[in-house]
C-alpha cells in the first residue's frame, strides 16, 4: 500500500456522521445479505466507525477485523484492529471471512499489485464469501474542488478506471452497484476538511497551494454546499 497516510478522511467529516454511517450500512446489508453470523474484514478501516456501528446494528457474534496503516487512538472499540500493510498481512490459514470490504483504499495500491491482493483475499474467503470494493465515481464526481485539486483528482480517477479494468478482466461475473449519499455541509466546515487534507488528492500539496485553493473555493461556492457523494461498488 502507498506510504501516503490519510488521517482525517473519517474524522469530523460527513463520512463520520451517523447519517452517512447508517446509510452506508443499510446499503451493505441490502447488497450482501449480512447476518449476525458473518465474519467481516475491513481493509483501510480508518477509525472503524462503520463496522463498529454495523456490529451493534446486527448484533454480530464476531467482532469485525479492521486493517489500517494508522493506529488511531480514537478507533472504535467494537472492532478488532490490526496495524498492517494489507500486502504484507499475515493471517492464520484457518481464519476465513464472509465479507471483505475495501472502501476507497484500493487506489492506494500499485496497479501491479492489485491482482496479487485480490487473489490473496480469495484465499481467506469462506466458500460463499464476497469481496466488496468501493471507489469514487469516475464519471460524474461532484466533490467540490479548486483548480489544482480537480486536476489531481481527475488523474486519480483515471487510475481508478485502470483498476476497474483489471477487476473486470479477473471477474467478468462481478456485480456493479452505486452508493449515493446527499451531502449538505457548510463551506466553513468543508474548508476545515481541506486544511486537514481529508482526501488523498490533497496530500502532495504545499501549504501555499492549499491556501490558494481555499481562496478559490471561498469565491466559487455558496456558504452551504450541496452535492452527491457517489461511489462505484463492485461485488465479487
């Protein structure tokens, strides 16, 4: 996985709001038929709030396992956590999962390693288990951006398309869905998210570039931002 560390994607953003978590978990339940017996692995879990909430909602018998390269002090205690790079992850051969989730993380992996990752995950899936992958919508993305951020994001989305091609070739019988969440957020709050580099696109920018970008957003967007956060979902 890339050395880039994203610490704030699920910290005080719409992605950490209870409305988002509830909406996302309802989508998961509907499309994967999760029940209380499921053993779940979340790759790139962040603070683990999504699966922690799911644990409570479905009264899961087994704590979900979250993998991340950052060990957040405020991570959800309802999940098990392992600090690791998924490409170097070592699990017991007997440890199998009914659902493996990769949410907005696969783009951090080198293209040459995507196939290796997916094949390794197949080995820890139960017979009827599923892998579910979420990436940003590559066609109609509505995330508010400034000019430089937009250019960087578009490059990332092109890469996501390449990853999608790899998955398509490996799994021609895949199922495709789309998760959409209506975001309503103040411009002030969103600018704080920009400062905190809430998305990997912002990581390489200098402080000066961020300040210039914030000024662009101040000029080009209304005080209340309304847009759709759209994710492509692939079920294997």
